[in-house]
C-alpha cells in the first residue's frame, strides 16, 4: 500500500517536472517565434498555439507512462523484474520501493492535489456550461441550415457556436432582428467556421491540457489560440460572403446591439475592445480573401503520437534515465 | 419589466413543474384540483403532489395565489413568452459571467466593454475603406 502510494506520488512528480520542462521549452520557442508568427495567417497561428498548449501535456503523459511502464509490465507478467538490474539508486516501482524521498513526496502530493483540484474545476465548469447551453437550446427553435441554427428568445446576447461533435449555432432572435440579412450571414458564416474548425473541441482539449502546466502559461497559450481562432473565422466569414468590410460592419453592429442594460457588470475574462478593434482593422486591411483550413487537431494528435511512441518503445531505458535523474535531483 | 425583478423565478423548470405551468398558462387561474383533473395519462400525479408543486412554483414567484374558499387559486405571474425570454436571458448572462471561455465561439464577445468612441472610430474606418474601394 505504502509502495503503491509512493509510486503514485513519484509518477505525479515526474509528470509535473516533465510538463514544466516542456512548457518552459514551449515558452522559449514561442518567444522566438512570436515576431515571425505575427505575420503568419491566423489559422497557422491558431494551429501553433494549439500545439504549444497540448505539447506539455502530451510530453507529461507519454513520459510518465513510459517511466511507469516497466514495473507495471513486470507486475502483469509481461516483462522480467526490472528492479534486479539496478540496486544503486532510487526505485520507481510499486513492488520494490526503495522508500519515498521527502522532496519527491512533497512535489508529487502538491502536483497531484493541484491537478485534481483544477481538473474538478474545469470539469464542473464544462458540465455547467453544457447544461446551460442545452437548456437554452431547448427554449429555442431550430431554424435551418446544414449546421443547425437555434433561434433562442431573449435580449440580443447570443451568437454562439456550441457542440463538441454535433455543432449548433445559438442565435438570439432579437439579435437576428436587429441585423440586416448580410450581417446575419456574416455572423453565421463566422460561427460555421468555428464549428468546421472544431474550435469548441479544441478549446476543451486545451483546457484539459492546461491542467498539466502552470496556470499563467496555460492562460497565455489559450488566449493566443482564441484570438487567432477568432481572426481565422473572420477570414473564413469574409471569404464566404466575399466582402471583408461587411464582416467588419457586422462585428461593429453586433457589438453595438449587444451593449445594453443586460451587459454583465462582473469582470469576465474577455478579448475586450482591443480584440474587436484588431479584428476590424485586420478585416479592413485584407486585400486577398483566403480561407485556410485548420490542422490543429491532426497536428496535435500526430505530435503526441510522435512523442509517445519512441518513449514507449524505449520505456526501459527511459525508466532508468528518470530514476537516475530523480536520484541525483532529490 | 416584471421578469427582471424576480430572478429567482427565472430558473429552468423540472418536468412536473413544466407540465403544471403549461396547464396554468392556458387558463387565467387554476386550483390544485383543476390542474390534477387536466393532467392525465403519463402526466397523471397524486393531488398532494400537484399541491406541493403549485406551492413550490408560488414560492419561486412564478404563480400568484389567493384563497378561494378552502383551496388556493393560482394565476401565472408571467406569461409563457415572458418566462422563456427571461430564462433565456438569465442563462445567457450566466454563461457569459461564469464561462469566459464561451467567448471563444461567440461572434462578438458580449462581455467585452466597448465604448461609443471606439465604435464610432471603427464605423469611420469602415466608411473610409468603402469609399477607397469604390
């Protein structure tokens, strides 16, 4: 029991160290790439931010699994007892624990507690939001379209894409009434772009991946992803309607219509006025309208596999390397 | 606007509460016995269950009541349309306030503080751009 607990805390410490190392690497690469990336298309920037957001989590999961694989394989009878080969340092093993070192125990316990706390918070927020969106959806009526548009009653707050797998656009009837047909087309084209890009799913994955890294790093990368995704969807909407200025007009009109007594006073993490100004200026500066597809999810999965497969194949070597590093560090 | 004054009333209803309110919304006023008589088939419930539900809806502020002999007579405090609009607004407000991440998929971030000066400036830029491209 104690050996299993030690193993769990050691694995948590390894995951925390790997994720922190990987996120520092991502930050360093981002600092170098920012000047170049700012000239890239919004879609590419969103892909890079997504990759940066999920990479530390992929490294932490793959590395921890790889480090933990030999004792698990040995316990399942799939491999010989690896502990016979190294008696000179720390054992990362729930069968032959060499005793938990206080520093690893503290780091592991802190990381595990933080992870569980933040995980529960993300999950409960996600479930609450999903429940509220479904309740809103039930109040509305499906209008039309390849991607269903649900007209919801109430003041003009909503023009919102939702659905991880089956996409829906929630549109306040009063917002639609306050806009011209061209502006409604722009808003819907923008939301359809979010659904085609699978942004709600990518956003959830980034939130989950963010559990592995320090909160400020996770927020920074998520913010970069969201801003780039909004701009990519603006470009898609401009390509769909063939007039970037019309999309800019729609943005300003919706922002004006949404201002009202119903606007929440609470501080909400938002893109803010700078984001609106930047989006409008970008649309107006656009000369050629080009819609670029996103490869964020594909690249994210491919990179995760590229990290995980070699680590799992070389699990025994990696396991020993991790033990040596932990032995020297703590 | 009466619905804005009573936020407690603007919560999603359960299945039984919805069925009872549907009966109440179709008539100017109802007693527990009248609701019970109109809820048949799969909706049928014991008289005491309906009484409790009506009392709960009254406490939520969705029904007003006055004595009618020995029984209470209930009437809706809001029309169905008022309730649905108010509930949709309440849900949207909660989504914006509690889930900043939701802004990701919103056409314009409704929670952003945007002032008139900025909007006027952006309108001016768009007009300028339109003139240039003509």
